[in-house]
């Protein structure tokens, strides 16, 4: 599996290099085709995943314990690790830009204020559905690993999958490749934001290639050290650090703005989100923002979450040993979602107020890579908070990469819970080389926007996982009710 995946990545890199424009055109056409023809299917699937997990959690099946030992990690560390792996730097990337976009370009028209609609729609795209995609795969792997006593490989997680020749290997290979593509996209987005922050602080032109290349090397090196140390000594400590600094950064903003206004918008938006959840999820009636908006935002997000779901779900399953199915599902669905909702409420409310106090808004928060750094200019200690944000971005990226290295190593080491360290080294090197190659290629041929193509490639690779997700819900439910 390691040799095949490495070979495919190598030849794909060569293909991208020699046929860059053709590759980009192919991916552009493919991603648009997937979103246009299967966007509606993604919406129904997301809603199904949420209701399925809630049903399992509150049924008698929710009492099943994942293994016989007590929980391997305390609850705070568990939440920190699953959040760092599942969202990470994304909440920093979109903290200001997305709520502001929704505020200025309201996707739907309701009786609520534009601020509440903006937050409600941001909640929708970062909330229960995203975590439900992760939760489905976490449930499947956790049950397979700790109850059925099988391995952690996705291709052998259900007995029915083993009956079809080559299907388990195909599923595992697709998971490996999609994980690497997702990492490259995340590393590219994250390092671009970090470089944008550094350029903003130093008043130098953005897009410095040598700095981005250096940042990728540092992130992969620290991620390898973390993965090499293991989950308890490496990944857990960095994840805890991420949560502490994130909370401090959030309260730094929170205590300098209208607190009552934040709570009012948070609870009103949360109430609207829950009440409107079904029509929002299916884009029904007045909750349909239009095909163009759905294609650019919701379909893209759903495909992106689906592409990340197998790798993130496997990692969540690995760290959930000793907990009940009910605790794992509710922990995955509710806690990180509420944390994201309050985060966006704080930064969104502060952004709305800053825009309201401007004589005229000229797109200060439109750039996804620099919006957060420009936002902090409206508060004291801007340089210090921007430096902290850059460090936090690096740290969040490290936790995404180190957890991926760990999961990929488990795949390469025949599904072992504690993969040998040589595999962690191999995957750290492969991820570093592939990420650097894509970023350098993007700088050589900037007109083709290779990094954007890699992100859109995830939309195409997520389609098989969308069908696979629907199938495993049926097969898993049937398997459970045969035994219980």
C-alpha cells in the first residue's frame, strides 16, 4: 500500500508539472460537474448523517463501550485533539472573512437581522453537518477497532466489504491519497495565511516563495517530531496548547466589545440555526440561497468535509478508546460545534461593529489570508496579537499534519494502533516533498493556480466517499441490529 500510494503521488506530481494547464482545466471541469450533479445528494447525505448519529446516540446502541479499559485521555485533551485535527487553522482562516461576507451578501432572506443571518449561515457551514461526516467514520472505525477487535483500516471496517475482491485495498488507497491531497491543500492555505500575516507585520510584499517553503519545512518537521513522540507525548500536548491559546485569543476580543451584544447574537443565531436546520440543510423554499451560492460555498464545504472525514474519523476513533458510543457521538457533534459557534459570534460581532464604525467599507476584510490580521488592527497590541495568531496558525497546522502522519502510518503498518516509527518518518518525508513540490510548481506557473486545483481535486475524490458513506450507514445499522 505504501509503495503503490507513493508511486501514484510521484507520477501525479510529474503529470502536474508537465501538463499543468491541462491538469487545472480537468480538475476545474470535474469539480464543477460534481457540485452541479451531486450537490443535492450531498445536502441529503449531510442531513441523514446528523439524524443517524443522533438516533444511534440515544438508542440502546449508545450504551456500547468502546473497549474494556477506562478512557485513554481526559475529556479536555480528547476534545482538544479531535478539534485540532477536525477544524484547526480553518477557524482562523475564516474567523472574520466568512461572517463579513455573509453579512454583506446575505444568502437568505428571513425576518432576522443581517448580523444574525450571517452568523446562522456560518454556523450551518461549520456546525453539526461537518462534524457528522467525521462522526460517521469515527463510529465505524471505533466500533470495528474496540468492539469487533478488528484493525483500524477503513477497507476492512465492515465484514461485508471483505467479501468483494480488491474493494478493501481500493478503499484504503483512496483514503491515503485523499488524506495527502487534503493535507497539501490545508498546508498551502495555512502557510499562505501565515506568510500573509508576516508580510503584513513587516510591510513587505506578499507571496515570498522562500518564506512559504521554509514554513512548510518547519511545519512538517515539528509535525514529524510530534508524531514520532506519539499521541500522548506529542499530539496531545500541542492540541492542548492550541485550545488554551485559541480561548485566550477569543476572550481578548470578547472583553473589548459589547458582551451582551455577542451573547444576544450567539443565542439568537443558534436558535435560528436549530429551528431552520432541516430547510437550511435541504435548501428548501426561502432557505435556498441559489445554485451559484450553493456551488461556491455549501457544496464546496460538504465535499471538503467529506474528503477529510475518513482520516479525521480514524484519528477520532483512535483517541476515543474507553468511551461509550453515546459519549463519542455527542462529544463529536455538539462540543466542537458550540465552540466554533461562539468563536464566530465573537469575531463576527466585532467585525460587524468595526464595519459599522467605518466611514465607508472598502473591502478591508475581504481577503481570506489577511482579514484576521487587519481585523486586529482595530484593537490594542495589534502586533503582539498578530504574532500570537501566526504561532497559533503554525501550531494548528502541525496538529493536522501530525495526526495525518499517524493515521497514514497505521495504514502502512497493517492497521496497528501504534505504528512503527519508521513509517512515521517515511510519511513525514513524503508529505514534505509533495507539499513543497506543489507550492513551488504554483510559483513557477502562477497563472494555473495549482494549489487551487489541489483543493478542487478534493471535491472530486470526495464523491466516492459520499456514496461509501451512504452505503456504510445502511450496512453498519444492519450489522448492529443483528447483534443487539
